[in-house]
């Protein structure tokens, strides 16, 4: 099966996620960097990123947050596109 090359924006997004060293990237930061929801969906659909919802309690309140993390396939895609899948 042929591997579709990453676009420059996809590569930039995956590199940003990789630099987060497993802690992931909050959705707000994702948007601040100019990445779209459509790109996020495509990275998740292709197995290059993962989205995890989290609930954080602080005092009397709770905050729901979404973290975006790179997967092993995403790391391989930016290291060596031929090994992405």
C-alpha cells in the first residue's frame, strides 16, 4: 500500500506534537498555531495522531480539555515517510 506524503502543514503539526514529549498539545494551542479541525481529523483518521478528552478538577470547578498526541506512526512519518504505515 502506497504511503501518501505529508503536506508541509501536516509535518509541522506532527513535529509540534512530537516536541510535546508525550504530554500532548491542548486544542487551544493547536488552533493558535493555525491548524484546522479538518487537518486534525485527517491525522487521527490516518493513525498519525490521537485525541484524548480529560477532565481536570481545580477547587470547586472542573474543566474538560482535549489533548492531541502524536502516535508511533506519526513519529515514523516525520522520521522516514516510507515507514509511516
